[in-house]
DNA sequence: GTAGATACATACATGTACGTATGTATGCTA
DNA sequence: TAGCATACATACGTACATGTATGTATCTAC
């Protein structure tokens, strides 16, 4: 539908209620992401989330159905940011190994913001249990595994990646080692990026170091 | 005094109260470790822990002061098992790289039991917060970091490990990549061991090909 | 301007898990 | 056997976080 009544006047735009809503939602999402990455889901106190965003729990329950809905929204939000900042740019690389390494380095940079730990924290918390949050996480993660597995297979076909364990297992190790290394080194640039690249290069058994390769 | 109390003969002695206590404590610790690795600390329900061990919460509160005390005991328990099964055997390796790779492979095997995820789960949960559990975790983890950093420095001195980022950063990446890869591949032998070795070899930038043997 | 909707704050009800107090049976000691 | 201590179960009180209901001010439409 074409915007019917929305007057985007160039003269003066005082904050409309739609803008206020979007702004509040964004602030709450960011606060919730920070809280989730710090405390996890179970230990997260919604009152603290709201207070950190400058609101009360009333605003939170006005925007989100319940705690679970909030967590799912945070997951989608982080996932979308990741795709825009890491996933899509890596597609510009011409060869599989280049794309894989771009994913690793981009993820390391992306995780310098505390927000990124959300995924790992929630996955640890919901890996075993049958929960909506866990399912959403697994769905998002599974996409990454498949993408990486395809890249590994492509790299093996063209000879840039040597043979080894099944591509799916390699992909899982790729993501696990990447996230683990990055979390342990978060906030310590530039070593986080270098060592994340080293870890995934080791998983793939390829030799790509920044300085002159042979 | 000629009773059977002090007699530790080969015959089957009936369980003393000290033995009962030790057995109960062990069962509760194992159940708590499983619960912690599955649910984390906040979501852990003590009633479930006790029930899984065949007791009620009464037994738990008889052996442990409170929930925090139980978690600390689990950490010490896991740490001690890790040292016995992984840390000490690796010391038999003659050279630094051999010891580092033995640590990686041993850790992968150790983590095939769900128990091992406790450390990672609790670290994610308490990394940011100032809590007794987090401090105990960090203390245990810091020992591993120092040991690995010393090995990295030794390997660089004798030329078996090329130069790179500071040894402490390398050690953190070593542990992070190792744990991340192992968690993602837990229960999928033999790829967990191979890929964990690959990941840490990449972090160290050493070439240790272990393929071929099964 | 009035009426309704929206964006939030405040107050209340409920459930859940923790910690403690108490009860009971069995093992140790004299 | 008496008497106490230990190992555990059961019952109770309490705190805390969630979810809901209600209240209030601002924005929008007629």
C-alpha cells in the first residue's frame, strides 16, 4: 500500500508515535541483547532490561508479548545485523577459501560488540532442552553450517581445501572454533581477528597468513 | 574393639555411614554436573538434581551449604577429573608441541562426557558478573592459560612454534577454539578429536598431521 | 474541542524455587 | 539396650520475577 496519510513534511517533523515506538523498540532490543549476552536468558531480569533502556517493564510488555517473544526478537535482530555486516560482504569473495576466511575475520570484528555473544550464550543455555528459543537458534545456526559445508565441498572440488572429515563436521568445527576463539579474545583487537583466522584455517587445513604466502 | 569396624578385608563389608555419605555426595555431584551442563546455573532446579541422583533436596542440603556451594564443588570435581585424565598425562610428552596437542586431543576425548560442558556453560553465564562461581571458574581457567602460554613460549624458543601474537593471547585462543570446536562436535567421535587438533594446530601455526592412523 | 487510540507507568496476583525447620529411621558408641 | 549422631525426607516460610490489570498523559482523527 502506498503511504496514505503519512505526511513526511520537510518543514518540521516532531516525533510521531510510530517513530517513538520504533525508537523505544530499538532501545529495548539493544538493552535486551546486552543483558542476554551478559546474563543469559534465565538470569535476565526484565526490569533491568527496561531500566537500562530508560523505561519500565510496562513499555517492554507493550512492545513484546512476553520474555520469550523478546528473546526471539533479539535473535532475529542480531541475525539480521550479522547477515548485513558479515554474511553478505563475504559473498563478494571470488573463491571458497576467501569467502570462508572473510566469514571468520568478519565474525571476529562483529563480535567485538558485546551483542554478538548473545548467540553463543543462548545456544549454551538451550542446546539440550526443547524450547522455542533453542529452536530459533538452531534454525539460524543450521543455515550457517550448511553454507560453510557447501563452501568446504566447493573448495575440496577445486583443490584449495584438502580432504578430511565430512564437510558438515568440518563446518561445525569451523563455527565452534571460531566462536570459541572470538569469545575468549573479545575486545582484544587486533589479535582476535588474526587468531580467529588461524583457528579456522587450521580446521580447514589451508595456509593463509596475512604475510607473504609462498 | 574386636569388631569388624577397622577391618578392611577383601570380604564385602557393609556400607559404613562415611561410605554412604561419600557415595551420596558423588551421585549428587555427578547429577549436578549433568544438570549444570544442560541447564546452566540459573535454570538448574535442585529438586531435579536430587531426583536424578535418587534423593530429595534434603540430602542435597545436608551435603552442601546451598546452591552456590554445590556449583563450586562441581567445578572442583570436574577440574580434578580433568587434571587426572588430561592435564597430567599430557605432561609425559617430551616437547612443547607434543604436550599442547596431547592437551587438545585429551580434552576432546574428555568432553565426550556431557560433564565437561559444565565449564563452558558456567563461564558463559558468569563471565561478566562478579560472582563466586565466576571467580572460581576464572581461577581454574587462568591456570590453563598460563600453562599453555608457557608451552607456547617454550615452543617458540626452540623453533617448533613460529612467532605471532603474544603468548597469552595465543593461549586464550587455543582454549577458546578448542572448547568451541569440541562442544559443537561433542558425541561425534572420531571427528571431534581430529578437528580439535586441527583447530589448535591452526592457532599455533604448526603442522602436525595425525591422519592415517585410526 | 471531543473521543478514541497509543505509549508508557504503576499496582497487583501468581507461580516457582530457594533456604530452613522439623520429623524419622538407621548406624555408631557406651 | 540406651543414647546420641548421622543421613535423609517432609513441610513450611519467603523472596523474587513474571505476567496482567489498571491508570495516566500524549497523540491522532473527526
